[in-house]
C-alpha cells in the first residue's frame, strides 16, 4: 500500500509531528451496563498499550478539562443538557416522558456518572481543537471522543453529546473551513446534520449503507442551500477490504483537499469498520484503517483524531495504538509488550490481525459508479461561481500556556462562545431530509415536523456555523488544558519544565 504521497512542500510525510494526546484515567470506569457493546474500558486498554509500547513519551499527555454545561450548549439544547446532568439510574423511573423525549434508556442507557462521562469525552475533543487552534501541536488525539450520532436534543447510537460538532465549532473560530472525515462503519449523521447547510464545514462519511443503523447517508444526500455539495456520503456494502476502500478513500479525499482546502481536519476513526467487529460487517485490516490516518496526515494540515465505534475491544485498542504510532511517525512492533491486559490479545499476542475471508459485496463496477458520482459532485463545487475561497487569516499571537492554569471559569472566554439562537440551530435530520426532498417536490408536503423541528425555517441557509463567519476576529480563548501529572510516565516528565 502506498503512503499517500500528498505531502505539502512544507514537510515530507516522514517528518515528525508534534502530537497532543488527551486521556482521563477515569474514563475506563464508566460502564454502559451488562451486555451493552459500548465499553469505555477499551480507551483504558488503548492507553495501556501506548504506555507499554513507549509511545506516551513521544507526545504531550493531557488530562482534559471536563466540558461545562455552557460548552455543551454551544450545540445542544439547554433542556437536553439539564436532563443529562440530572438523570440518574435511581431517578430515571420518575422521568419516563423525558427519557422518551431525549431517546435515553435503551441503546443510550442511563448509567452512573453519565454526565461526567460526557463532560470528559467532550472536554478532550474541544481541548484538542483549542490546542490545534493555538498552534501548540500538529495533531491532537482523543480516543474517548468521536461520538458522531448525538443530536442537538437527542441521544442516539450510544452517543449523548456530540463532541465532534463541539470541536468543529471550536476550530471554526480559527479556520475558515474545516473538513470532517468519518471512517466509522456507521454514517456520521449527527455531524452531517449539524453542518448540512453551511459551506464552512465539509463532511465526508464512508459507511455501510442499506438496512443498517442509522439508515441515513445516501450518496444523493449532498447538503442543502449554501451547504449543497458540502456533504459527501460514500455508501458501502458488506465485506469491503483495504484495497477496495482505498480505491475510493484516496481519490475522493485527495480531491476534497484540493478543492475545499480546509484549515483543519477532524478524522473520526471509528474502529467498528475493522474486520471481525462485534457489530460491524466490513473487512478492513488495522493497516488499511490506519492508512486513512496516514493519508490525512500527509497533507500537513492541523489534524484532530477522534475515536468512535468499535465493539471487539481488543481490536479497537490494537487499532488506536497503531494509529497513534502513525500520528507520531513511529512504526510499532507487531509483537505486543507484556502489560495488564495482555491476556485479551491471545493466542497471538500480536498487534495486527489478519482480515477474514468473507465475501466483498462491493463490486468494482459499483465502486467506480460511487467514485465517479462523488468526484462529479466535487467538480461542481470546484466550478460553482459562488464559491470563493479566502485565504486563511493569520494566527493571532497567544500568550504563553500556563501549565498550572486550573481555573475552570477562565478556560474559555464566555464572550467568544458561538451561542446561536434557535432559528440558527442546525436542521434536525428528519427535517433536513424532508427539506431536501421537498426541494425536489417544490416545498410541498412539509409534514411530520416533530418537536425537534422547532426553530426550523425555510431560510435554511442560515445555520449555527454561518453565524460565526467573522470568528477570526474574535479574541482567542485561554487554553483549556491542564497537564495530567500522575498520568505521565517518568520518561516524559522532562518534557514539561515547570514555568
Ligand atoms: Zn459505529
């Protein structure tokens, strides 16, 4: 497999990148419940592998600040955030209406510490965006993040708050255009929906399509209004292998980078697209999956790497460990070091696992059709007369990072919050789909607007993110970063001289 080869002149692919890695030692203790496939323990397993492979010492290891209510409310509805904060396993029986309203209870259960779990994983993703905005690293990693299904006022698909949307909103403060790429096996519906009507965020999702959760992500869903051609969907079928996947991924993403020219990229690295996943049905190897990271990295654009799905947890840890190595430019040994979760990795105790012999249902002809369709859409974007790319404004000087800075109230400048009033909130999915369909039907039959449709108006071009067009002139926030002392290996201590 080739290495991408799209390095910018400013740095070859082999050049080391400065990497920030967000990890909270508590994250592995959260538990969705018996039999639930989503296991935050996989994040701790990943971390243990990173520690024992000696990768932590090559990057800045940070404990995220928990996101606060008002941080979450940059995207989510106030009443939904209040609900998440107050609901407990003990009180949920008294809140049946609310549970139903916010889609909490089954796929998205109430469990002990639910709200702090949300604060932790969102804090890591937003913290990564802040680090990138300040130019303090080239790549930021938060394997606990990437929960792409969460909606403005609804939990979905094991996701409660959408850390990705929050991180992209943060990146939009500094970057005119942000690219979101999603390689989870499921469609990145929550992120697509949030930015469906803006041209400042392009979303590209590669996913299983057809009788599969969440059901959205048709190749014909391309964005709406100003956002037309800024949503890309790559629908795939069972058993796709590395070669077929990259037959699409590389030309499509290469073209996206050429025509969209993002100032920052967010890559959701959901590991349920790996071969042998408990819920997935693709046949990617870890190297094939990681090739997406390598390819994105080769463009030398600030990169936020997030986790996502992944339900055969030994393979999730393998994958995200290997991808951390790719981010660092370090080739990780296949032989696994002894560590506390070593027994999960038998009988081979190796990092890489062979893909299966399952049938690849993606015919070459179908792949060609999808590729041509998407490249055609991208060429329309390229030639659209209204599309005028602006040069990125220069970075604003920022003060020295105070590593001991720990005042939660000073972390984010409240004045720079991208609060949006209701009429600027993104279109809910169901409404969005109706809007798109009704465009074809000349805006007739606009029925079935649910409670989530409040705030929807037909002038759909105005969205959360178009509200922030002049973001580059806003004052830069204080970094929301705290160094995690007890979590750093001794070997990396010297990297943090106390100021
Ligand atoms: Zn998934």
